[in-house]
C-alpha cells in the first residue's frame, strides 16, 4: 500500500531506521499471528498483546498505523461471530487513536494518534463499518465503537461528519443509542454533542429524529440542575440545536414548549448549596434561555417575529419569577449565575413594552418586607462587592429605559430628596424607600469619607433615566440637595453636586494598585452621566456655567496629564456641549466665552486632538474591542469553582490600557455613537463661533470727521470709499479666520509643525475664493437684471404681435366685404342681361346705375384702404423699432416674423373651414 509506505517513511525519519525496525517487526509478527493463526486462542492472545503495546508506546502506534488497520478492519468485517476478537480489535483501534501523554516526549515527536485518525477516516467505508457495529447486541462492542467514533471526531471532525451523513441511517443509529443503557447513552450523548456544534445538516437530522423529547427525558431522569455532567451534555446538545436556528426554536415552542427548560431553573432542596456541577448546569440552562430570547441567527429572515414570540411565551410561562428568584432573592447563588440571570432579564424586556410593564409591576419579598423588583435590583447595584454583578444589573435598567419614555418618567417621578440622616442609615434597613429616594441616597453616599463607588453606580443608573428624555432631565435639574451639614453649607442643585463629586474623584490621590483601579472608572461614569444629561438640554448647560469654577475645573481636567485618555476625551465632549447647546447671551457664559477660554487655555489644535486620542483608545476603538458574547459552555470550557465565584474583573485588565475593562460594557454602542456625533457637531459649531467673533462695537477714527471747507458731496464720497475699503478688509479677515478655524478642526496634534506652509496657502486660497464669490454674486445680479429686461421686451413683442394679428383680421374682413360686393355686382349684371333678352319695355339705364354703384363702392373702399394704410404705416414704424431692439438683444427677428405668419395662416384656414 502507498499509504502504508508513506507511514513507514515517517516512522523511519522520526525514530531512525534501527529503532523503528524493532517496533515494526514486533507489530508485524503480532499482526501475522492475528491474520494467519490457526488456533483461536493464539489469535486472541496476539490481539491482547497488540492492544497492550499500542496503548503504551507512541512508536508502536506509528508502526500499527502503517499496516495494522487492514487486519483490524478485516476482523470487524468478517469475524462478527467471534465477540472476543471484535472486542479486542475495537480496543486496539481505540488505543491507536488515543494520544499518549507527551509531557516528557521530545518536541519533534510525531503525533501518532492524529496520524492514525487521519489514516482511518480517509476511507468512508471504515466509518460505515463502525456505525454498523452499533446494532450489535454486545454491550462492549457498542461502547468501544462509540468511543472510537468520539476519538475520530476529536482529530478528523470534517471527514467523520461527511462519512456519517453519507451512511444510510447513520444519525438514526446514534440517536437510538440515547435510549440504551446509561453508560452507552452518555457516550452517544457526548458524541452527538460534538457532531452538532457546527454541522447544520446533522442538526436538522437530529431534530427530525426526536432529539428534543429524548434530551428532556434524560434531564428529567437525571434530576434537572441537580444532576451530574450528563445534564450539562444534554443542555449543550440542546444549545447546539437552538443556537442559530429559528426553525428549531419554533419547533420546540410548538411541540415540547418552554416549560421543561424553565423548570431547570427551579431551586430544589437546600437552596444555598451550589456545587460546581449544579452551577454549570444552571449556566447552561440560562444560556439556552438567552438563545430563545435572542431568537436565532441575525441573518435569518424570521428572526424578529420569532424573537418576539419567544419572549412573549417565556414571560407567560412565569420565567421572570424564576429569574428574579435566582438572581435577586437567592443572594447565595454564585456571582456568575446571578450575572447571567440579569442578562436574561435585560434581553427579555429589550424592545418589548409589555414585558417591561410586567417587570415594573413585579414585587419581591414576603409580608411587610415586600418591595418592587426594580428597587431590589437597584439595591443590589448599590451594595454588591462584585463589579461583574453591578454591570449585569445595570444592563437591566439600560434595557428598561431604552426607548421607554413612560418608564423613565415613572422612575424620575420618584426622585424626591429625603432628609439627610443624622446617623449612618444603611440602605438595606429601609425596604419601603422609593426608587428615586434610594437613588438620591446612593448619589450622596460616601461624600464624607471620599468613597464615591456607590455614587458612581447611582450615577450610571441616573444616566439611563435621563437619556433622550428632556422631561426627565428638567425634572432632575430642579432637584436641590441639602448639605450633609446644614450649618456648614447651603443647598445646591443635583447637577452641580454631581460636578462637585467629579472634582472630588479627580483630586483623590491613588495610594495603591486597588485605588488606581478604582479611580480608572469612577470619573468616566460620572462624565458619562453629565454628557448624557447635557445633550439637547440648554438648561443643564446653564446650570453648569452658573458656577465659574466649573468651567475652570473642566479646562483643567482636559489638560490634566495624569488623567486617562478617556477622561480627557469625555471632558472635552462635555466642554463642547457647553458650546453647541449654549443659549445664553450673558457675557462670560455664552458660547463665544467658552470657545475663547478653550483657545486661551490650550488652543484649538490641542483641544481637538483630545477627540482623536479618545477615538483611538481601547474603550472607543471597535478594532481593539474583544468579540462580545459568552463562550459556549462545554466540558473543556467548564470554569472551576473558584472562577465561578470570582466576582471582580481586576485580573482582566488589558495590558497597556489605562481604563477599566468594565467600561467596555457600560460604554455601549449607542453611547459611543452619541459621542462621535457630538464630536462632529462640536467641530462645526466652534468653527462657526471662531469665524464670527463677537464684536459689535466699531470705533470711527477721528480723521473721518468732516473737514472744514469740505462740501457734503465730497464728504459723502470719502466716507463711502472708506466704508467700502473697510468692508473688503473685514471680509478678508473673516475668510482668514474661517480658514484657520477649519484647518485647526481638521488637523491633528502632531501635524502642527509639518503643515504650517500648507495651512498658510490654504488661508490665502480661502481669501481668494471669498473675492471670487463676491464677484460671482455681482455677476449673478447683473444677469438677473438682464433677464428681467429681456422678459419685459418679450412681453412688448407679444403685445405687438397681437395688434398685428388684429389688423390682419380687419384686413381680411374688408377683403371679404369687397368680394361680396363684386359677387353682388355680378348677379346684377346677369339680371340686366336677362332683362335685355325679354319683352321690350322701358328699361332703366342699367349701365348708369351700375357705374354709379361701382363708383360709390370704390369710393368707400378707397377711404377704408387709406385708413388701413395709415394704420399699417404707423405699425410698420413700430415694428422696425421693435426689430432693431430685438436684434440688439440677440433675438432672431426673421424667425419670429415667420412664426407670426404661420400662426396667421393657420388662423385664416381655420376660419375658412
């Protein structure tokens, strides 16, 4: 065999010809005894020896792979009746595919198990033969066969999947093993779990074979979340089938329903005892719930409708009650379980008004200790020692307030300050405190000892309450807080109190690593609240600028080298909001005063560079963010008990990043998008303010006074020339300032020295462009005047055209009258001739009468013709003048007369018809 020769070459190349020859000869002798032995016992002994040596030696595995597979597969195919030989053959195959510990092996050693798996899976007939062994009655034959298939799957996944799909009833045989004895069932379950991770076709067949019913049957048999690792395997298989398939989710919803999954979340027995396996099973069940809530893959056309239906059904089946019990009331549950529970609650109410209302109406506790669920979640946020849990619970409020103005207004209506306690009053001692009062208490806590952790968390919740809701922002602006010591201070607005806390956080000196970590997100979260609060809220800007110290502090924070890039960037955004949302006209508080302060303190180039630094930071740069989403739980990815109970993320600080990684979750896509849009608006507004300075006072030089002996006309001309010159210079200055401001807005901090010459030329170009623009405006005005004059002349030409048409009509009428007269004369002549040819009688002198009538008619015609010629002469003179004027304007007179003639002829023809 060519393949066997290649394997022999690999063995000789790695181990040397002498060493490999010994292994080869020994393996070959055993294979010969198995193939050609006459005594059954001798053949069985040989296969036992072969199994032993292959399981212990990497070289033996390589030697076996060169020539042993045909012999072993021959036994499985032709000697089915000899159960012991089939068992031995399967155990030998399993040993050849199982990796040996390579801890002390040379790095250049070939991975024999991987090579053997590749060799065995090359032939699809081998997989078909192994699948046929699953129908054997012997327990160990089926057991070893499943283990071999699992080993092949670990090393040659794609080939095994293709071979199983092409084998008739291949998946069906594996599914039948789920109803076998427990040991075989568990092996088959593990194999199916690995097979369905990414193979969509296998997933469809497994679902068609009744996977849902069999999975929930096994879970029920094992006792739900209190079971062993089998429940985890069942849930992992279930997750593989539901993860990216809306159709499978719909099938589950309409057949089995969601009750079996929700029942896994029910706490049984001693609720405060959570073993590692029970915790992992709960996390797997919560992952399943979250998949149903998200509705399938993003690319599927029916995802949105399926997601909405799943969320509605889950809430109808009391899922919220189980989640609140597990995440809020069961504080002894591991942190990871509580965090996953909060994520499910947040996703469950996201974009679902009815579910949001249901959550708002939920209460927790018993008897007199009952309080709203949102209050309980807020209490957890303010009190928990786990940053993970704070972020997860914060996500619930974010989803509750997102595009929910009614819910925000409901929460903001409870923002009523309570009297400051005289003694330390822990929040947990008063479950009857309203949501707003608890939030305000959290905002003010820690002021005495400088511990602003609770204040920071409360600020994050307040940012959700006021986001995109002007009514809530104005409501919060009206809140006035009393001083902790009334005798030492006066009441101050909530907004200014939060600014003061930001200053306190900035002034704290970090003494150790933990305080540095603490400081790395306190200021950012408070700045996020201030930025969110100030958007589209001029009243908040006015409140901020009411204290002159606030602007000075913010300018210092932007230029503070000890602050992180994110802090300086957010402070710059807040400073820019004081420009774009500033409606004040008071000196020192208007937009120009803020821009002027920025220019004097740091310069616009340095100020705009803070935006670019922030956008390139770890928190705001999408390219530097890790992929979102939890890694699916598997046996290989199961966390240890210490990892499950670990609540902090201090060990996850990214190397080279000054900011806490927790900010990746709090600074979501919507906030980052808001910051980017504000950055563009700030640049445009500052350019506008900088290019139109506030200067309304003009000083007239003394030499512009009227000189003695100067008449009024000369004085007026001199003033006019001066004003024109000043206007030109002002336009040039404005253009220069505008060019400079735009250049500063688009240039980076590092381009100042390199691009000075280019910026100068740009400013000069802008000045020239302004001059050209003015000339263009003057030319446009002259063109409009010419167009108006042309329209007037065309109107006159049209009126003359109408007069000529009328004269032609009169002339035609006169011609018609003359023709009728001629016709009457003709009839009279005929009558005269007829009379002459009749009886003789005294006939009047017809010729005389005719001559008299003709003279009369000729006289009348000549009079009318003379009048007509006079009119035509007058009109001809006007037409000649009009033609000359039209020629000056560039109008083709001949063509115009032709058109008039054509229209007259057409009118005459129509009248004749």
